[in-house]
């Protein structure tokens, strides 16, 4: 095999190295739980592009520094600033590159091993869950929490949450998309968001692997028995309550269900953006019928681009990210009052044109 003499560039918050025949991408922004900036996204995509054609690289490893987690998601503050300062041009440019990177990972011609410890939210799911093997550990907490701030799950998350290849997950993905609640490693594996669980100490060995064979050998000998899928035990009440296309009916069924966790889920939904809930339910139902990830990512770009015009997004970011009073004042305040035209508009072509892949 030919040996390249170049290494993709390391930037401020992403370290790019090669170790033997393995390319390694390490997120180095632990103070923000490695939340993805536009520069980080471009650095990762450039490294993936360089190594895809490099015959001396047989796998890619993606890991992250810091004890708190793999990646807390995208840089919401940057999105907020863009919405206020440039009409969302910067935010749409970030999403354009991020979603193309998500798709790049899904179709990558070599194994991409992601090591997801601790917080793995939003954009972290997009970075970590579209390739394979996807490795989790005892403290992994995975979520798509966008409805908490008035947004809709993106980065292809609804493609993952709407899939049910084994026919045994039912509405678990709908529950997670609407509530934004986190799940542990056992549920991540059960839901098809991860492949294998190992002790956290093994992550350092995996990150240092010098070839695909070396990584496989470690996984073959060091894998844990996955934690029980706690959410799977709740499938009965979740499937009973989350069917259909009416968020108000879902909340009512949850509220009236005899299972205490169903009633708790109803209370969670009452704290989320009513507009985001309506769009999210429509989006996951559409994603279930998509033929490939590109179709869902194109939908994500439409929905997120139009979100920049919504007051509930600005209010959610204010309450959770800027002022941090955790007390958003949603308008409208109830799902029954959301204008159906707002939901329909979310799925129309994005300003400036829809996402493309080339």
C-alpha cells in the first residue's frame, strides 16, 4: 500500500493524528463538553476526506477529551448569535457542513470507530452514531434534547430513532424525540444507536489502536455484557401512548395512563416547546418513510433553517443557554394552539436552496 506523506490539519479544538494505519480524530474542547463549532466540523470532514482515499489508512478512530462526555451537541450560542446578527447565514452554513459530514460518516468506505463516553447529545449523536463500530461505556448518556430549546432533533437523529429493523422498538424513538430524555448504554444499543459496550478503561486502549485489526482484537476480548435496556421494559406504555400524529392526544394518553412513568413523561412534554413538539412528531413520521439518510438530512436542513424565524427558538435559547433561568415562556403555550401552517412551512425548501450532496 502507498504511504501518504501528509496528515490532515489539527486545529484549535480538534487534534488529527495518524498512528500506524489508523487515523485518529480527537475532540479537544472539554470545557464545553466538546460542543461542535463550525471550525471543528470542517476539520473533521477534511480529515475524513483525506483518509478515505489514503490506502495506508485502514480505519478511523473518533474520541474526545475530558471526563464529562464525548460531545454535548452543536454550538447553540453561535446559532443564536447568527440568528441575531446575520439573519442566520452563519447558522445555515454550519448546518450545511455538519449534515454533509454526518452523511460522509454514514457512507465512509472504512471502519469509523467512535468512543462515546458520558454526555453524547444532539450533534454528538450525529458525529458518533452514523458509522460503525459505535462504542459506549457505563456512563454514556445519549439524547436528542432539542425540543427543550424550541428546536427539532436534527443531524439525522430522526433517521436513527424512526428505524425499527427488528420490529421490537415500537414508539421508543418517538418518546425520545419528543421528550429529549437521555438513555444509558443498554438502551443506546437496543435502539440501534450503538454497537458494543466496554469498560471505560478500555477506551484508552481503543483510542491508541494502530490498525483496524488491533481495534477489533480489543473489542473482541474487552467487550462488556451490555447493561439491560431499561427503556425496553417501558415499551408497553410507550407504545400505548405515543401512536398517531396528534401531540395533544399523546399528552392526554400519557396523563391518563396508569403507569407512573407515563404520567411523568406527560409532565416533561408540558415543559417543551409546543411548536417544536408538533414539528418533531411530523418530522419523525416523515423520516420513518424516508429511503435513505440523505432524505432525512435534507429535511433536517429545511426544518432547522426555518427555525431561525421562530420566536420559540429564540426564547428556548434565552432560557436554557443565555439567561439560564430554565423558565421558557412559550408562545403559543399549548400544543392545541400551534398554527398548522407553521408546521407545514417547516418542511418547505430552505432559504437559499435545499441541502445537496456532492
